[in-house]
C-alpha cells in the first residue's frame, strides 16, 4: 500500500515538473523577448532586467484596478507579494526519499530547458531568467526589490525622455 502511494506521489511530481517546465519556458521566452527587458539591459544589467521583465509579465495578468491598488501602496504590494509566494512555494514533502526525488526531477527539468537553448550565451541568459523566476516565486522581498527596480528604471527612463 505504501509503495503504491509513493509511486503515485512520484508520478504527480513528474507531472508537476513537466507542467512547471512549460510555464518556465513561456516566461523565459516572453521575458527575453519583451521590449522592457531589451530596453532596460544597458541601464540596470542582465539580472535586474530579467527580474523587472518577469515582474512586469506577472503584473500584466492583473486587471488595471488590481494593479493600481497594488502599485499605489508599498504595504499592499508587499502583502500581495507575500500571498503570491505562499501560493507558489510547494509544501515540503514529509518523505525524505520523495523530497530528493522531487529535487532531482526539477533539476533535470531545468537542465533540459537549458540544453534546449543551444548557444552558450542563450543558455546563460536562460539560467539568469530561471534564477530570477525561482527568486521571485520564493521570496516576497525579491518581488518588492524587483518592483522598486522597475519603478526606479521607469522614473529614470521618463526623465531621460523629457
């Protein structure tokens, strides 16, 4: 009975990893191809530009009203970031063997995604986006920092245009 439960858990973990990889690929491609990423690269560097682009992709999923409410108040934004992270962070598996299995599956999924990237520079950029995705999905403070970077970049960009 326990063996069957463990097997079902591992099958679910494989499905979760596969679905996650598809989502990561979508965010990777969308972020990499966003005009905000390309425009902010020189001003803020690759790592911050990736975080800004990914955060903006997420914010674009919100209604205009939701976005205004969040962006009008830092405390509202932090609370929303905290709730987002709480939803994204998966519960810890109690079984150590399943925890190790999950790590290996997700690690393999990331390696496959990076291997699909081809050229070394593309793989480095993809790894940068993956790292940013992991940070943004696991730390509310990283989300707030990306939001502050985004606001700072947008303010400096607006000042340049004047």
